[in-house]
C-alpha cells in the first residue's frame, strides 16, 4: 500500500510541476492539478492539503540531496577530486529532479521567498562551493566554484527549450562546470 501511496504522491508532484512551469505557481489551483491527474480534489487533499505542501515536499528532496552531498564531501579529502565529485553529484541530483522542477524554482522566486526556502538553499549552495575550494581559498576561487555550480543549475532551468536528451544535457553541463572548476588557482 505504501508503494502505491508513494507513486501517487510522485505523480501529483510531477503534474503540479508541469502546471507550475506552464502557468506559474500563483495561477495554478489544486483543482487544476486534480483535473490534470483525473482525480477528485478530495483524493488530492488526501496527499497534499495545499500547493505549499507540494512545494515543501519537492524542496525537501532538493535539500536532502544537497545535504547528502555535503555529508559525503565533509568526509572526503579536500582537493580537485572532491571538487569534481561535488559537481558530478550536484549535476546528477538536479537532473534527476527534472527540468520542470528546477525551472519552477528559478521562475517562482517570490513563492520560494514567501515559503522561506530561498535562504536555506542559498546557504547550501555556498557550502558546496566552499567545499570545492581549499580551506585557505581566495575569493576568486569561491567565485569560480559558484559559477561551476551555476552552470549546472542553469543547464536544467534555462536550456529546456533545446531538443536535447536529458542525459546529453547533463553530460554537457557537467563538462562545462568542470572546465570552470579547472580555472581554480
């Protein structure tokens, strides 16, 4: 039973992301999500009472994924190999979440700000960049590390109009990010 419940929640989240990406967060209602799913609003309420609950669920996936990368990185020896692995893991995480979800985050910053997610995600982003650089890092090294992470983030959120398979886009974004990373002093 839990497997079916989880599958249903995943379907709800996927459809919500499609609609949020198409129409915007504010212009999408729970009724529209239920209609697209072909279920009643009551059935949708069983899993998520509000649109905010859906966004919280999705944001938790991203935060947990980044926390996992941070936990791994804190145990790994500092250096180029750790920095490269952070980028590869970050790329895998964002690409696994899907274009619609990441595009939603980029295009609906007011909703994230109102729900209080932005500050936490920015902090996690900075922690990842710091872990990619040496402990006695120069500000320019942090800049390059952040730009490498952004190359991956932007590939998911801004390149969705290109007719490229997700795996090809992920590989290209990771290559670009690694190129930026190799600029570190």
